[in-house]
């Protein structure tokens, strides 16, 4: 697939790195030649220096025969105009744009084919808000991902000493929870993938990914760790797009405080938010945190644009007694560093955005992609089509499928019903199949598995 990426920032670079290893022809456009030079040295891609929305720059990047344009510059306006030009002048089939400003997003008519012809809108702020909301709904979870419109969820959790299943074999899970259907999709132990067999023993500190229907998630988490009490008191840092959106989402169900250092923004937020307490100050001010009873805070979430400020304020909050701390980390290199220390969860906008992008790039009928384990693993939702004569999966039981090494099927959604996968489960046409890939580099094999033969009409 021939893909043009506009913008060589954190998201653009991460997308290029993910796609360049998958037999795609990638060209990245940016006005910063120094950044492009570094990318050329590191990745097998082409680059063009210039402004991404200029017709002659798009032409130089190969827009005449490009399959897709991904506009992820720092400017919403540049991204929108670039998609308009790609549609009008080059008839580019698929146009994806990152749009951050909520003032644009609240008017969906803007993005119709008759107005701004953007096929896929990506709002990192919206994705991050949804991710954090899920983590607050399920205390103890490291990651909560929706599939099949929320009918099934994939949850990552760290097993703790004291969890009923810790020290026991996986096959005992069914005995512990009669009537509850779940399947462990993957286990990571000291950053190494452990195949989840029935005889596999769960150890403390294992990172366990399992699939289940939403109503059963808390019960399964309770098997792997002491079930945390529901969260009540939330403290947010940063009143930008994410902080404001998250406060508005949470304030009716939780006690929310929001700290921001900008007096104008704090005043505007205080007027806009109905139940959130808005505080003017520095979240790295120990005295302020103590005054606001940080030791009684259930979740402290640092969401500013400054990675270092987020890390430091989160570490301070944890040291002062906050129960759970989360930090927004833009630099992917920092994510692994901080999550192994005082910070419970590092949230990466890049990884959230990449998952959405990959959904529209994967071959076969892949309708959902989530990037996991800081981009090393993936969870995907693929739809099975055809019949046994032209499909490699339809009509076959899971144990007979030639799945790539490290790939497992966790669940199937059939006509709105969640079916937890077992070895003898047979896949039918139009099933939504939830797969977990320990090694995302095997994605090509999975895509080929779900492609139908030439006899399919």
C-alpha cells in the first residue's frame, strides 16, 4: 500500500515506524529537514520537505497514485486542507486526518464528502479520555479495550500476591468462577511472553491479558489481585483539551478536582464545569497537594503537555499517598521507564492513535486494532467471510487453524452474542474474531488467514 504521512512529529514518526516494516511504500512530509534526515537514517521510507497542504508538495510525495493520506501535523487546518486537496486534485481513495479542536468536532457536517472530504477523523483527546474513563471504571486494570462495539473487552491486569488464582494453574479459573466465561489471551512475565496453557501457573507480577463480557470483568480482575475499592476522588492536572473533556465526563459520577497554573484557563474552566472544583496552582507544589488531601485521592492523573511535569507531579502525588497515579507521556521512550517505577500507568497518545490508524490500513476485514505493550503486541478484531471453500477460517475449529506462533483467539462475537473461544469452537461466516498477537510482526500472516479466495463474490 502506498501511504503519504503528513507531519513527522511523535505520531507521524511512530506511524511511519509501525508501517514501514509491513511492506508498505511510505513517504513522510514535513517542513523540518533535520527531523526527516533522522527518520531516513532509521527507517526504510521516502521523505519530502515542505508544507503538507501545498498541491506541488503532495504531488512530489506521490499523491497521484497514493492509496492513502494520513494528515497528522500539529495544525488541524493543515490536516483538513490537505485532505480536501488530496480529494479534489488527486482523488486519493482514503483520507485520514487528526483534528484536535473540539470546536470543529462538534460539527460533524463539516466532514462530509460535500464539505471537507475526510474519511476517518482521529481525535487523540477523545481516545485518551475514553481510555482513562475505562481505567477508572475498572480499578486495578492496566488497559481496557473495547471490541465489537463494547460487547467484549480485553483487559490487562498485573497479578498481585493475595489474588485467588495467583500460584494456581489457569485451568482452575473456571472452577473458581462457575458460570463466568473468560479466556486468558496472553501472559507477560518480566517482559517475556508466556503461552497461556491450561497448566500455566500464574505468578505474582505477571501481566495478564484476558477477554470477557463487560459484566464479568470485575470478577475476573478479582481472581488475579485483591479487588480495589471503587474510585471516588479524582484529581486531574492540566486544563487543556484532555483535562477539560475528562473532567466534564467524570464530574457527575466522581468527586473531581482539576489543577491548572494558567489563571485565564482556570477561570474559563470554573465557569464551564458544573461540579468540578478548579484550583489555580502548580501540581508539583507539595503544600498545595497536602492542602487538597492528596493522601485521600483515589486517582491522580497528570495530563499537561509537558512530559517532565507530568512525571514529577505524579511521582510526588504517589509519595504523598495518592492511591493510583497516571501520567500522560508523549515521548514513547519514556513510557517504559516510568511505568516500572512509582507511576502506575503511563498513557501514550501515540499508541492510542496508532491503533485507530492501523484499523484502516490492515488488509482483510479488520475492523478494530489496539496497540499493546508499548507497540510490541496487538489485539485485533477481524470479520470472517465466505465459506469453507474459499476461506481458511470459516468452517474450521480453532484448534485446526494454522495461527502464527504467539497468536491466540480470545473470543468470537456472533449475532451480538459473545462466545469465549475454546479449542473446539467452530468459526462461522460473519463472526467477529478477537485475536491477540504477542508479536505484531506476524500480522501479515493473520491478514492472509482472513482474506477470502478468488471464488468469493
